[in-house]
């Protein structure tokens, strides 16, 4: 009798966290590398061309330093492979204090197709609820098809379009606006 070896795909170790403290040099390097690969792949959160490393490092250090933002980090096998930001209304905007804006969610191409974007989104929503946020808003380029599918599958509702939202490689791209109520749907906020 012969024996056969079964090969199974191992599931990568994943984790999500949010930070308000400065990033270590290793984490900053990982985050910049993940950002570079996402921009090169056509994803982006404004950048269409790779910024120089100093600019990118300064950007991420600034995000962490802003008290009205939370930076969320996605890791695979301990390496930062994506992030997102939650932007709270400023203290002087009490009328919108129950809302926050979800910004810049991305996963590096090498870490995609493992469910990490969905896990990151779920973690952000839970954190927002814990912070007293009742509604999340977001806007996105109409060309970000995978991200649009992620948000729509998670229950985000499209509320509008902007025909002149962004310009990438000389092409003007439409933007889409979404929201999601974080309280149960039968709640009237």
C-alpha cells in the first residue's frame, strides 16, 4: 500500500489593529512598501504616481499624529499589508459628531484574496460603534471595482455620484458616495 501526501493551503496569520502611537521604523517601512505596491497596482487614495519615500513616511507619521483620525493596520504574517483611516468630525462640528468618514482602505496586491479587506472593514465598523459613531460615510472612484463590491456587500448604500471626482492618467473619473448606518436597521438613529 502506498501513502499519499495531502497538500493543504495554509491560511496566513492575519491581524488588524489601530494605533495612535508613532509607528516603529519597521512598521513604517512595511506600510510604505504596501502603499507603494497598491499605488503601482492602480489603487490609491489620491496618489497616481509613487511619491518619494520621505514624502510617504511624512504622510503616514502625520496621519498617526492627527487626533481626529484613527489609523488601522492590517497585517499578514506580521507584516503590514494594508490600512484604512477613520476621520471623526472636528469638535466644533457637533451637528455631525455622530458620523465619521472611512478613508483610504487598501490591501497590498500580494495580500489580497484572503478576506483581509472584509476583516479590516468589520473591525473599523466595530471600533466606530465603540466610539459612538452611528453612521459611516465614504467616497470612492468609480473605477475601484473590488472596493465597491466590498462596500456594497457590507451594506453600504450609494447616495450619489460626482462626474468630475478624480483625474488619473489624463482621464476624468466619476466618484461615488456611500453611507452605512451602524445601528440596527430598525433604529431611527
